C-alpha cells in the first residue's frame, strides 16, 4: 500500500465526510465530499491571523484532485456538523511530488 492509499484509508477510518464547495468562474458550484479530521487550534497557535474559534482540518487530497479542484482556496466553503466554515488558507502535505492531504485553516461555523 503506498503512502497516498494509507493516508486516504486512515482519513476514511478515523475522519468523516465533510463537503467542500467552490464557486467557479461563471457561477458554477462544485461540491466534493472529502474525508477529514478536524480539531480546534490551541491557544499557543493563535498567531498569524488565527483566531479563537478557528479550526484545522486535515483533508484527503485525492477527491479534490480527482474533481479538478486541487488545493482548497480562500473562500471555499466546508460544511461540518451542519455549520458552514470558510477556508482561510491551505497547505499541501506531500511526499515528493505526491500530495497526500491538505492542512486547511477554516473559520466560521
């Protein structure tokens, strides 16, 4: 089993589906279900614009890449437990050129 498959399997087992929504140029909306883990930021992590109430989401890269979306962008929306969160930033987690997951900073809810 390669690293991408292992990450996807772990997120499927321990995470849960969280829809990511992006409004494309021209108004088309693309929705993708992505297996993710979510956690609150610790007080020591409230730097660089991160605020109380913001959260970190580790998102499986495979469904986003397959849908042609790639890395989450600022203003993409994620629905978590029925609440809508706005993506603030995302960083790819990769081994070499293979993106395995995205570390996503979200606000709202």
